[in-house]
C-alpha cells in the first residue's frame, strides 16, 4: 500500500489553475458478493443500479463522470478493480450501460480502488467529487482511511462522500472515517429510497459547485483589472451598497451604492474581499454580508454573478409579528443573512441578492426564542430571481373568558414544536396575530393561566397553501 502511494506521489503533478473549470464526479461501486443480499424489497446491487439510473442523468450536464467498480469479475481476488469509465467522460448512456452489466462476485478492496481512481484523475485541474457506495468495510487488508489522508496531503483535488448501504456499526466506523478524511459526508442508507436520497444530496452539492464555477475570468484590453458584479434588477431594492477591501493592506478601496444591477469596477491587480450592504430602516446601519474573496489580474475581468431570492407574501400575513428574516445554506445550516425589522418592515421582504446555491428561509417572530423555518431547499441561480410565496398560516382567536399565556403548534402526531408563542408580562402580544407557516398538519396546544398542563385544543389542524386558518379554541 505504501509503495502504491509513493508511486502515485511521483506521477501525480497538479496542473496550473484554469478559469471556468467545472467540477467532475467519479463513482466507485461495490460489486462484492454481499451486494447480492437483500436491502428492502430488492437485492442491494439491483437497488444501486436503479438509483444510479435516476441520479446519473440528473447530474448537471457540465459535469463529466467516471465509474470504477471492484469485485465484479472474480471471487476471492483482491486485485479485481476496474476503471470502467475513465474520468472526464461525457457519455452518460455508455456509463449507465456499464453499470447495468455489473454482477457482484468478489471481495471489497476499497483502499486499492481509491488509489487507482486517484491515479486515473492524473492531476486534473477541476475538483473531483468521488462517491463510494459500499455495503461493507475493507476485506483485503488495506486501511482506506489512511489512504485518503495521504492523498489529501499530496494535494490530489477531490472530495470523498461515502454511502454505507445497509452496513453494520463496525463497518460504518471505517466508512465514516473515509468520508471525514476526504472532506465529505457519510450517508447511511438501508434501502433504495434512502440510497436515492443520499445520492440526490451529493448531486445537489455538485450542482452548486457548477454554479460557482460559472464565475469566470474574461480578458479585457486594459492595464488595470476589473470586477464585474451582476445580479437581477430586483436585488438592488434591498441593498444600500457594497464594499471592496484589498486583502494585503486591509484597506477599503471602494464603497458606495450600486448604480446598476450590472456594474464594472476598475481595480489594481491583487486579492480582494467583497461585502454586500443590506439596507435597514429607521437610520440603522446596514447589515453586512461578506460574499468571499476574489482576485483581479491586469487586463482581465473577474465576474461575480449573483442570483436573488424574492418574497411574495399574502396581504393578511403581512401582519405577522416578524422581527427578522433569516436565510441559511441548506445542508450546512450556515447563516447567510439575518435582516432585522427595526420597527419597520419596508426592507424585510425585498428581494435579497445571494450567491448561487441552495437555501432555507426562517422567520424570527416577536418574543420567540428561535426562528421558524418556512421554506427549505430553495435553489438560487446566477442572474435569476427565485420567488418564495408565503401564503399559508394560522391565527388563533382570542378566548373571551380564559386567560392564555401562550400556545405551541407542533407537527401532527408529535415532535418538537414548529412554533412557540408566548405573551409578555405587560400585554398579550403577539398571541392573537397571524403567523406564517409552511403548509402541513399540526396539533395546537394552549397554555392557560393557573394550569400546569397545556390543553390540546386542536388536533390535525390542516394548513394549506393559500389559506390562513383562523382557529377558534372554543374556550
């Protein structure tokens, strides 16, 4: 194994970086004998083939895909590893044909398979997402976790995701270690549906990398470099301006309003940081959102293309006691923007400029401790505006003869509350206001003064798109 890594170190030489290099993908499919065993209603190999037949054609068309397999030709042979489709392939039909022909027979030489895939990558400029689908740990004496760590140290450009297909706890520990060492994620899947869900998450991540790669460098005939910043026209409404800082000196070189949705800014060559300034009402300072770093070279234009997230809020639900709109990255949960109301909702629902990606949206209500998620998995593409329609919600009618200190709305049948509403010590706000929620079925629990237990006043309350439910507690 050490000899393999040493040989690879001599042959793997990183290429010079190029602009607009799209990410690539490489699948490693376990075809060991155990893949003939059942997982749900199908054999594992049949479930894997069925899922890949859905996932592979759906991968972003800019992404080139390769395929490797092990254990598919001979039993009891730890050298049975084959690069069925080399990296950089664009023929999806040919790749699917190779997958369909695989028949499980042999061992599980994960370490050697990863090394052969790394050698096949050959110092490619684009980052490769490697996806290993395995139903067990290494059976040929190697340590795949150490192999992945060594490849990372050598500078091989890849991210390693691992799907453990119906594995034991012991096997899971090794497979999860591989994913962690490769800077990726481990997914547990017990059947075809879970396998499909896992690979769709990976496919979405690759699609996001494609969008980011579309930020390209375009040559221009000038002694200076330029930054071109483009976004949908609607995104300007929530911005008060932008700021560019030169990294080497930490000096602000440009700050001000954006005159247009597509603007160009001459800059000296170097590395910079770009920050968007989101406007706030009532003379509050803008909310700063760093977009990240970029480089400018002489005679070239660096282009940053943003998308936008717009809001379509039902008139009745504009009365909801929203204190902040919170936008986070899907998957990681990293908060991208938190825009506060500041006693005026003028900017709250204005279209927001965002980097291309997938986002979740939550609303922080008055006197509530944590935001309530109202939408997930919203895709924002460069140059386009994604509209989020918020037209579903609930309003609890104030009881005449009962003093209420709060209420909870929970997913029907149990689970953590989706919304927790409490009155203040001085008044009943915001108990009887309308609240925006995602469509669904909920149970309503009322907290009444002088009672230790909450009252389940509503079971199976259906909140549908386009409807605000006015709920009468009957008290």
